[in-house]
C-alpha cells in the first residue's frame, strides 16, 4: 500500500485571495514553506489545484519546489482527490491544507494507519481539520473517498473532502489521535490563515519563531505568542465562528 501527501491549494479564497502565494517570509510564500517542510517526510508529495487560469500561479510554485502538480475541476474537490490519488497510485492520502504555515510534520508521522479509513487528531469529537490550530493534517484511504463519492452528491461533501466521514462515523473505521497536551491547554490559539489579519499575525509570529530555530516546534510557537497576539487570535476565532 502506498501513502502519498496531497496538498490542497487554490488562489480563490473569498476572504483573502492568493493568501498562499503572497510574500510571507523573506522571498517565500506560505505554499513554499509548507512544501519544504513536507519534503522532510518519506512520502511522495502532489499539489492538487484547480484548472482555473488563476491557479496557474500555484503550478509555478510547485515547479520551483520540484513538486508534482495535479489539476482538475474547481468545484468537485472530492473527485479531484480521488483522481489525483489514482493517477499517483496512492492507496492512502495524507491531506494537507495550504493555508497552514505552522503545520508540524511530527504530527503527520503519527497519522498513518493503513488499517483505518480515516485518522486524525481529535479535540473531543472534533477532528483537527475543523479547529483553528493549523498544525495538523489528516489521513484518509482512497477506498473511503470512493465510498463517499458513491454515497452522496451533496455539494458540501464534494467541496469538503472528509466531512462525510466524521459526520457518519458508523460507516467508516476511524482512528482518533490525542492532540498534544499543549494544544488542549491553549484553546485560544489560532494559527491557520483565512483573513488579512490572520496573515499579518502569522507572518510576525513565524518570523519570531524561525529566527530562533529554523526547525521550531509547538513549544517555540507558544513561547513567542504575545498577549497582543492572543487578543487578535481570540477576535479572529470569534469572527470565524459566526
């Protein structure tokens, strides 16, 4: 069985267009940073984007990072993942979102469970992909993705690739990983990037962390979050939960 990483990337965010391509640290964009981190893992990497002309810029970033790219329908993301996995002979997929510059590869290593349909870090009953942490990925089998495709054509499940699994847990084998205690004790931290405010905050925090330790981990992130940053994060969490 072959497990591959598929990075989901696009330019068409409604709240912050081109967020994964904007200059983030020195000459790197968020997508550059994520791809360089993922290269340290022992899994093949593919960036899955749409065939919309605006996403040609995504293709350019993958090219300069020597990463394979897969382009397909803009609307049906589930089908894009299935076809991408099949083209690359992946039996299982590690799904990574491209708006998480703080993604932690050590947590990705824990996910691979070839006996499961789905594996993720869970905060109580909520998978990490639905939290505001921005540190985590998720693991899903190609068989599970195909099963979703056969069971529903609802737009929300075609757009949000794995939602159907954890909303219908009786139909799938799910492995629930415990998140780090540091995460459980700091639920007011938001590291994912959705808005211009998120981007500026993440940019400042990333600079502080990477200039202390290029391979920084969660403890370094928490050490460098100021009270002002915490207030901004809390405001962003409240805004995104409306």
